C-alpha cells in the first residue's frame, strides 16, 4: 500500500520550537538542550507521521521525546502535529539518524531509543541502507545510558532476526525481551501509524525490548565533516517524502539479486 504524501501543517503554526534541522545542531549535541526541562530524553528513529512522538509525549510529560525523520515533508508534518498539540516535551529533527547517533550525540545521553518499522530495503544491493546494522547498533549502545531500553518493532521477520543478531554481536545489550501488543482502546491507540496499518491488515509484528548493559562502549563518537550532515548515509539516494519503492512488499525471488 503506497504511502500518501504528508499533510502540510497549518501555515499559521509556528514550527520553530518543534522542527530542528540537523544541519543547524551543534557538535556535540546535548539532546536535553532543546527542551525546557532537564528530564530524561528518549529518541525515536524514523518518526514517520509522528504518532509515537505525540502520544508518548502526551502520556509521559515527565520525560522528553526527540524524533529524527529524514523525509523533510514528514518532519514538517510531525512538527505541525506537536505544535498543534502544544507539546513542550517533544521535538523533531529533520535529517539522517545515522549521522545524529554516530557523530553528534555524546556518550550515554539517552534514556531510551525507539525504532519502529524501519525501511526494510528488500533488494540485496540496497541492504546496506538498513538503519539497524551492527555499526548503527554500536553507536546506539554508545549513546544509551546503562539500564535504558532500545525498542525494535517491525513487520519483517528476517530484518528483525538480523537486527537481533547484530545487537547481540555488539555485546552492549541484554537478551531481547518480547513486547506484547495491547488491545487498542480507540482508532489511534497504536504505537505507530505502521503498527496500526499492519495490525488492521491482520499481519504479524515482531517486537523486542533490549536493555543497555553496563559494558563500556567499544566505539568512540565518529568525528564528522560538515559535508556529512547534508549528504546522509553512504549510497543512499536523497531523502524524499515518497515511500521507498521496495517498502511495501518483498520482491519476487528474481528481484533480490544485485
Ligand atoms: C516505514 S516508515 C515507519 C514510520 C514510523 N516509524 C511508523 O512505524 O509508522 C520508516 C521511516 O523512517 C524514515 N527513515 C528512513 N531512514 C532514515 C534515516 N536514516 N534517518 C531518519 N529517518 C529515516 C523514513 O523516511 C520513514 O518515515
């Protein structure tokens, strides 16, 4: 099912407090610095339409929620949603999560991380674009405080198993704990838009919570060049607001080769 173009926010809304361009962030970037309170900060990678960010921020005002979304139109849509709801404990960054996590965030600055329904990049030659790779998970482990939790949910079993193996290989997380779905109390009572879509279609979802152990991170923050901020991860096309062509369904066997 193709993704509709993002809804444009009401032009009368001031998005400046909620929408943060990655290119404008300092290096290093203390995520607590963009919130009015010093509460623990949780990061969501690939926020899509912003359902998780807005509902988590409304449900837990004692925590701060930062999202990062690479598609500019979706990032604006999320900022509109957060501004409209008057949520002071949620912000969205427009840019590449790999750069934010690998190069800008200091060690142990996050109290949680959420990766919901990351793009699967089905074709073998596109696999290197998957967000949940071992190098990303090493950097995620570096930025997460001991005892904090990384949540990974997806509708792609093969990607889920690959991500769990990569997380284990980092040596920074405990064994995955299965997260159980809850019965929705209303039409938008899902963790994310993609969870809603997948469950309403009767398809399975794989969910895990991985606790960051106290093992010290073996990797340092990656020193960045100013160019890296705008170019995104290697071998990735420019970010657009359309769904990747291979998002919705696995390719036929003949389409999976390089
Ligand atoms: C399949 S959608 C899932 C959206 C949302 N998490 C949900 O479950 O409804 C994946 C999202 O991740 C975003 N994304 C992909 N790669 C990214 C990256 N490197 N940095 C930030 N966002 C990214 C895409 O633009 C897209 O909005």
